[in-house]
């Protein structure tokens, strides 16, 4: 619908002032960020066209500034504004404190727009202290579009800090399917056993995409030892 065909009170800016920003639809929010359209297409039509092409904000958030500039009607300034908006959202998700005990859904919410959107399979290690507080986040490996290769030994070598009592392993499946392969199941069980020997508990292994996740713990493929809080309690 053309912006000029809407009653003044129903236009995005006026609607936001009257009913609050949360009352706006996705296309109306995007129209506010864009500010204006171009000759022959007003800003609301442009916003609706972009969302028809890219479906949702999760998909839009994966675009780079260069990607935005390829869209007709998106200037350099608009591309920078959109990139900055989505980066703020990503940083907000990453920096929210985790709950204790760790919740796979919460971890997924933190990483779905970053790790889950990567086009190459990547592995992230999260290390926690005895109170469940995040001590370290580290990108360990980045592989091809099909797979990433890492050994349990290379993961364990990252756990030498005496403050680390437990850890989680995260990796993405660019294909979108989050079901583990038999090899990934074997790898995870082996890693958990080796970590226990050095007194560190593997809390979970999450496979994720932008839309879904698979938790080894939730699916009873990995059962952390809740009695062991770390190797250096004394």
C-alpha cells in the first residue's frame, strides 16, 4: 500500500508516536529506518519490497553494507544505518548475562544471528567458572561450507586456565539442518570423557542455524556431571 493512501494517523511515524514503537509492523519499522523511498516508490513500498525479497529481519541482519547498497533505493547512508542497527541488535544479544544453570535456548538466542548465520561451518568454545559465569568466548575453527575439522585434543588444549570448570561447544550447520551426524555424536562423547579426566565438565554441545538448534544435553546424548564443579575446588 502506498504511504499517501494511508490516513495520517496510520502512517508509521504518527502511529509510533500515538501507539508506541512496538505497535509497528516489520515493514513499518523498516520504513522508519529507511526514511524515504525513491522516484516511483515511496518508503513503505520499498520496505515491503525488501521484506518480500528477504523475508524477515533475521535474514536482513546477515547482509553487509555492500549487500544493502545493491538494493535499489538504498544509498550509502541508508546502508550504513541498517548495518549499524543490526549490529546493535547482535551486540545486545551477545552481552546479555547468561542464566545459571545454562539454558540452551538462551545460548541459541545469543548466537543465532551471528554464528547461526555463518556460511562456513565454525566452532565456538565457551568456558565457564565454578559459578557458571562466562570466562571466555573463543572462535576455535572455521572450515568449509560443508564441514569443519577439529580434534578433541585441540579443544582440550584451550582449557588450561585454572578458572575454567566447565565449557560448552557450539557450531553451526550452514545447510540449516541441525541434526548431528553419527561422527559428531561419537566426537562429543569422546570429548566429554577426555575433559572429565582433566577435571573439566562439558556442559553441552549445541549445533545451530538461524532458525533452530540441537542440544546434546536436551536430547540425552550428553549428561553433565553436576557433582563435579571443576578440577581445582580445593
